[in-house]
């Protein structure tokens, strides 16, 4: 499991539950103490290539669908990160259909350090362009995340279901600051290769693929594949390689800063 920034807060919450409302009790010497997980050899990053299988996503002007673009990028990001000693898990490594809940559940089960969902954008008028990265809204963390916890919870051996659910809730909220940092890093790296004019910034939305994540999680829209110019660019292998390298750099930098 990932070494979480909220271990002390979680301990206080659990102690409060045991001791009653608004009560934080000191554990007796004989009681097991909550503590950070032992450091593991390599961090784990889950990369989610958006769409897949029966869900092709947006259609690109160059004949490349969103599901094809995201898988190419995810594989390239994985290759770059593995070369840096980071363990990478793809939610899909082929053209298969996954539900949104299955994607984030896979990250929670692995106790991932970061979760990045890759997408290509589209607009009704096909005139918009640029890249943007999303984090969850406060409502997405608080209400919708808790509603999904029974299906997407993080395995916590030795803890009862009620305590595990509390820890999941705390982690979902506490990880949002780091998600925002990761999103900013993604935008910074993409801006360096795609230009400042295309930077649409870090945004908040209740994207379902992020709901229930117990680690910093972001969704990145790498560009508008239906734009007459940008769509053609995103279909070029050299541009795809540059975008993948930028995403890998952002992820590596975030892990190093932890």
C-alpha cells in the first residue's frame, strides 16, 4: 500500500469513532497502532487509457478514435516510467470494454500511488483546441465517492469494514491537494511541448472515472482530436511520443516530490 500523507489524521478519526463523537483517545500500550505502510521497492502508478472496446470515444479528424489514441499514449507512458524504475499498471492493454468503476477499483486494489486517466477531447462545433487536466470537485470527493466505497474500496487486511471505509473516506479527501499538484505538473509539461496558447488549465469536475479513488487521481484531456488542425497533429507518432514523455515527466516529478 502507498505511504499516505494522512496516517495521523486517519488514526485520530478511528480513535474518535472508538471513543465517541468528538473524542480522540490514546491507544493503550497493548493496542495495535495505526502506522504508515512499510516502504516498498517501487512506487505504483495506474494509467487508464480512456474508453476502449465498444466505447470508441470521440472520433478524430485523422481517422484515429479516442480509444486508439489513449492506448498508444498509455503504453508509451508506461514504457517511459518503467525505464525510471516505476511500476506501471494499465487498466487495459488492449481494445477491451471497461466500466468507469472497474478502472478506479483496479487502482484502489493495487494501492496505487497515483492514478492518471488519459483522454482526447471533442467539441460540438469542432473549433476548440488545447489541453486540460481535471481533479474532482468537493462534491465528487464527499458525496459520490462515499456512495461508491463498497465497490471501489482499498483492501486493508486486519481492519473491519467500518474502519476501512472511514480510512477510505479520509484518504479520498486528503489526497486532493496532491491531485491538484499532479494536475498542475501535467499542464506545465504539456505546455512546454504544445505551447502556452493551448493551456486550458487545471479544472474541477465530477468525472466518474475519478470517483472513489483513494490516491491522487487526475484526468487529462491531451487535446481535441476533432479539431481540423489539432486532430491531425495528435495522430502523428512524433506528437504522441512527445505527449507521452511529458506525462511521464509530470508523474515522475510528482513521485519525486513526495
